[in-house]
């Protein structure tokens, strides 16, 4: 098994707000640009995408309200386990310390080919969430996805 951990990012929202955005796998479609949605299927518990010709599926293994969501492979070319953490920031309970842990069963060749891409993608997710929470919208990001579709 190969382990990757993203950077930590302080998101300007409370843990329950961020958690609720990620709890329903169907919400991930809202975070994608229109041209990428055609290759993704999602419902409450599962998400399947075709990425560079590979079909990769994930399903929710466990939801711990407002603190963590665990995902595992589901119809993927290799085994993996992902944990999304939503911890209250130490200096401000109205902000969230968000980070991602990714564990994968990769052989040496796969690790060399995609290992750095996994880490970079996780860090981009953290950066994008931090930016969005501070009003800096990443390209293709739908801001209504960040508040559960409510435009309040």
C-alpha cells in the first residue's frame, strides 16, 4: 500500500457546512465544469468517472457526521481508501481544517506514473476549497454547490 496525504487548508466555513457538501456523492457533479460532467455518474453513495480511458468508481464506506467521510474503490482498476477530514480549526471553531488521506494498492510502475499526480490533485482540491470559501472561485466552480444549492 502507498500512502499520500494532502496539505492542510483552513476553509472559511464551519465543519458541518463542508461535511454536508461532501456527504452526498451527487454533489460532486456540481463542482465539475460542464464539459467534464458527461463522463461522471453519481448518486448519494457512489460516484463513477471515466478518466483518461479508465473507469474509476468510489463508494462511501463510512460517514462520521461533521468530522470525516471514508471512501473506497468501487469498480476501479486498483484498490484504494480515501478519508476526507473536516476538523474545527484550532484558533477558530467557525473555520475548518480540511485535508485528505489517500491509500492505494499501487505497484511500482503505477506509483511512478501517477503517484505525484495523486498528491497534486489532492492539494488542488484543498486549495480550491479554501479559495472558494474566501470568495475566489476556481474556474468552472459553481458557488451554489458550496452551500448545498441554496443561494443565500
